[in-house]
C-alpha cells in the first residue's frame, strides 16, 4: 500500500504569520501538533516537518512535541549541517530526510547535490544510522544522484516531484518529467533504495503518479493544508488517501 506522510509545515506557516514573535508558540494557533494528530486520526502513515535554518514555520519545540505526541512515524526534513544533525540525534525522529536549503527560496526548490557532497552526506548517514535513525535523501530523478545516494548507504530516496508538478499542464514537458520519475524510481529500486516521492502533489496531478513504479510513500503538504481550509484536515487527508488507494507498486 502506498503510504502518505503529511507535511504539516504549512500549518506552522499560518501560525507564524500571526505569532512569529511570541516566545511560547505552542499556545498559539493553529497548532501543527494538533493538526498532525488530526491527520493521524484520518489514517495518514507519517508526519513530516521541515526544520528550516531560519525557523520560518516549524520551530524546535514543535519537533520535540511531535516526537512526544504522534503515534505514526516522524520524518524530519533538514539541511545537512552540524547543528541540525545534533538536533536530530537529540530528538530522534524515525527518519531524517536531508534536503538542500537556501534561505531565499520559498520552498525546497531543487534536489540535494549528493554526488558533489558524497563524503559529508555519508558521514551524516552513518551518525544518524548508528543512532537508529533511517536516512532519506531528497533528490531530483537524476541517474548520477541516485547512484550517489546508493553509495552513501542511505535506505531511502525521496524523488522530487516539483518539476513534474510544474509541468503538469503542458503535455510534452509533463510526459518528459513523468518519464524521468519512472526511470529514476526504477533505477533507485534496482540499486536497493526504497523510493518515496513528494513536492507539489495535488489531487489532480496524483493520477499520473500511479504510473511511477516502486513507490513506498508520498509526502504531501501544501495541497492537503489548502484543501483543509474548505473541508477540514481529516477529510483532506482521507481524500488524498482515497486518491492513492489504487496504486500498484510495479
Ligand atoms: N518533500 C520535501 C522534501 C519537501 O521539502 C516538501 C515541501 O515542504 C514536501 C515533500 C511537500 O511538498 P508540498 O508542500 O508541495 O506538498
């Protein structure tokens, strides 16, 4: 069964729009931890949170509270910096997804440059692995990066679906991006990596993601939180789970 990890950053984005300068964010609304628990009640398989260097949405205490509160898996997205690695080792999420991070970007725009930073990523993978934390690498569906991801010893890759989502309404570019995802998932599976995917996925563009083989989990945030404004977050999660239910992995 294709699993759903809900990225609750966007709940925190809304909170920070009003409460950024308050010290005790946990008493402000909307609370991303309460949202995570509602997503779990609706049947999601994991909760994803991205602790950005500038703490623009999720803050450290959110991650600590998520770790204590949720019953599914906690996936912590973070940059590969010494401070973030120390934080992850202290909080112990189930899985860390290493992502690239540029301060000026609105959201994570590109994939991680694994081949160019193989020794640093391998070192972090080992430190986290020794602490019992799985590691996933958020990468473009690029043969060189997938090969490097396998060499790093990571258990998972998360294929960046942002380019596919951007191209979705133009037939030829969409087909091209879909083929890149299909080839990337096949290659990653072939070298023993487990394959997740995410970024920019919606109820509409999910339909063709069913053509990408070997997927274990999708991480979806913005569209679920957007739909939640109209339907409530539990219904939004159920709608996405319903749209994923007929996926066959190969
Ligand atoms: N996966 C990763 C690694 C991300 O950085 C993001 C964006 O926060 C997502 C998945 C979810 O993307 P979206 O919010 O567009 O669904």
